[in-house]
C-alpha cells in the first residue's frame, strides 16, 4: 500500500521556471490588488498594463465638471514613480505648476518673445543660437532637464562653434530658464551649474593688449597730455569729480520702482499714486473698504532722507490720509518739490533688512550689498557698524542663481525665518536688474512682517539711459523734473547735458567734448573758477541746421557768457563745419535770436585751413578763432570772466 502511494504521488522538486512563474503571478496579483485598494486615494501608484508602466497620481483640485484635477507621472519601476511624485510635491510646495508638455524649446520661445525692445540684429543672433539649442535638447521637458543634458548640448556646439558662441548659448539658456522661474514654471536653473567647454578658436581680437595700451598712453603723455587721476591738480580733480556725474541715467520714483519690482515677481505691498489730497483720501477709502484703514503717505521725490524731513507719515483712515497728504504735497525735500504721494497699505513690520545690486565700475563687475540692519542709510550703517554690511561680488557671466542668492543672504546675516523669502526676492531682483539694464536696484527696507511675509517696502532703481534704444525707459520719464533746456535739446535730437558753469561747449564726438570740458575747467581756474556750462555733442554731421540748433540751445542758457566750438574734422570736413557756423549765425539772426556773446572756434583735422579761411572771410564780429585747444579754452574762459 505504501509503495502504491509513492507511485501515485512521487516526491518531485519543482523546476526554477515554475517557481519564477508562480512568483510573477503572485506579484502581479498583489500589484493589481494594490491598484484596486489605492487607485482612489492620494498619491496612488498602480501598474498600467496597457502602457506597461507604473503610474502615479496627485490630486491638486477639482475641475469645473466635478472631475479630479490630477498630475500624472509614469516610470518603469515603482521607485522611479515615487521619486517623480516626491519632486512634484516639492514643486507644488514652491508654487510651481508646469504644464505636462512644457519643453525647453517652448521655454526658449517664451524668452525670445520678451525681447521685443532689443535691437533686431541682437534678437536675430539670439534666435539662431536658440535654434541650435532646441535642436539638441528642445524636446526635453523643462522640469526634467538635467545638468548632463546641458553639458551634452554645449559639448555638441563646440564641434562647430567658438568658445565665445558656446558661452552665449549657455547665457541664452540661463536667461530663458530664469524667465520660466519668474513665471513659476520651474524651481531651479540647471544651466547655471553647467560649465562652458572649449570650442573652436574665434576670430582674432582687434583690442590692444596691455603692452600696446601702455605704449599708446606713454606716447600720449610725451605729447603733453596728462592722463590719470593721480596726475590731476586741485582744479582738475574738481573737473573730474564733476565729469563723473555726466553719465546719463534714469532715476525712478519709489512707485515706479515698485511697479517694476512687481513685474518680476518681487513681493510689494499694494499702493497707488495721488497728485492731490482728494485723490489720497479716495485711495485710502478704497483700502479701508478692503479692511485696511491704516496706510502710509509717502512723498515721491528722487532723493533720500524723506522720513527725517517729514515726507513719510502714517494715516488711519481717509480723512487722516487727506490731512497728511495736504501737509506733504508741495513740501521741499533737499531741493526737490513734492508733486505726488504714494498711498501704500501699511504692514506690521517685525524686522527690517537691506539688499541692493549695483554696477561696480572700479572692479568692472557687479556688486551685491546685504545687511541685517535695514531701514536707514546704508552709508550710515557702514560707518557705525562695518561688520553688519556684506559686499558680495557678482560675476556678469554667472549672475545670481538660487545658490548665489542664498550666499548673499547668508553673508548679510539675514535670520533663518526670513532667509528663504529674502533669497527668492534677491533672485527676482537680480533678474529685474539685468533685464532692465539697471545700474542700481535697492530695497531698503526688506520687511519681515509679523505673519512671516517678506516684502520690498521701499525701492530705488537707476536705469542706464545708454540702453534706452533697447528698453522702454520713456515710460518712466518725468517731464516735471527735467530741465527745460535739456527737454528742448532732446526734441531737436541733440545730446545735451546742462552743467553749472559759464562757458558753453559745442563739439563733435563725445570723447572730444569730454576732453574739452576738462581743459576748460583747468583753464578757468585762474579766472575765478570759470567752468563749462554744458555737454553738447553734435555728432559727425555738423550741418548748418544742427549747428544753429546747438548754438540756440547753448545760448538759451542765461548763465552762458561765452561759447567754445571745438571741432576735429574727420568724415565731416572743417570747411563744412565752418560753413555751418556761418549759416547758423545767419539763421539765428533771421529768427530774431541775436547772437551777442563771444564764440571761440578751434578747427583742426580734415580741411582745417579752408575752414579757417571761410570764417575769416565771413568777418563775423562775435566769432574769434584760436589754433589750439588749450589756447581756445583759455580764451573762452577769459571772455566769460570779462562778461561777468
């Protein structure tokens, strides 16, 4: 009987194939069972047999039709899906909600669309480089872009582009991703972490090397020109300090700076501008209706020290806002008359900090200044407590990414409760600083509110007017504070800057005019400190009309006692300039503008002899010719002193 049983049920060891099949069936059953259990819950992960992929979902809300609004991720393994879900949660916590198919190519297109104020040739160059990048990594989702992907693309570009062009490609990708960060489409800028590989040799530079530049300077000194700040005497130092102020710039009012901040996502408190006390009351009434009766009435002038001068006051309710605005409007603050006030919602401030970005001309780079002590003049803080002010250089090639922003905030000793918000503010402030061609972007103070918000409560921005051709700086113009003579010169397309002096200056070429200003300041010292009255560059085309407009503008300044016309003939020859001067004086006389102040003319360069002959033959009583620039400057200063 026992043997029979053994024959019917033989003891047999299962094969490996059978075991693996059984385990596979069991795993699939468990996965399917888990799918049924978790498909309706949060962060569900299940195996999608139709796609042969693991799938994870996050419910972020409800659609108008009542269905769940979900984010879906897929991967080959459950671990991969878990990692993707974890990343999505981090993005959602940071306020990021990127569309499922938002790719690097779309990111580049969105950034290129913001360049509508740039020069056409610049945009064309950027577009070509963006196409190179799109062809290599354009199909990758932006949120899934890795540093290795950027390294791969830049490495491919080195096969046929120079190092400079590859560096430009990286800069374009950085700017495009930064634009996406401003719009909360991605958390970090991976392009910042990629290095620039060496490409093909570029075209040889046409710039002088150090040895050649020193040779040129040495030759210039041997000709009698004094170059360098250390060689200037007292009068020259004064002229140098004055010349530093001639750089064209656009200073913004606080409300304009805050509008610009808001465009780049820098958090600011709500506020509106009022030109009258009645408007201030109406704005305060709007805030009161929204449950915020306490407002701040702030004088809008382009100078510091408003608070100490009584230009910043708290107001509780519309009637008090009316009274405070009535006191501030018309006030004189350091020579600036208050024409407008900003009515801003008051915030409950727990702490105040300082942050700025500026152009460091001495070191040819950018600089960030950060301090835990805000709400006061940073110069005062630097004097009383130097250790509280951190100065962090910022490379124009790498800029400010999340890591650099955190470094700046840490150097400024901003406490932990405000560090994250302050770093986010710093990154967005840098984006505004670079995109708008600013030379200064200051937030003083950055306020940490009692409820944990980090806000830019006050702002100061200076834009570089040399970049006006690619920016919309005209929207920040302030006709009320513009000198009327400068306004008329701008209408006539003349490059004119009014100064406090007695000798009107007209020249062709900015470099020549700048040198003329220095020489006049030096020559005028023995005559009671006579100084140049203006900067006026008429450019290369010194036609009769241009010269007439220039003389009209210069002579319209009642402080001008003499005029120096200093022209070096180049493409426009000196005989054409001389003819222009003769015709200009005749045109002014016909207009009824009598030219009654002496005009000293110095002509040199192309056809100078013929130009001098034309002026001599014209025999104009107010025109006097001098052969050298030093002599002409001295004579103009002497005539100005006699006309005092």
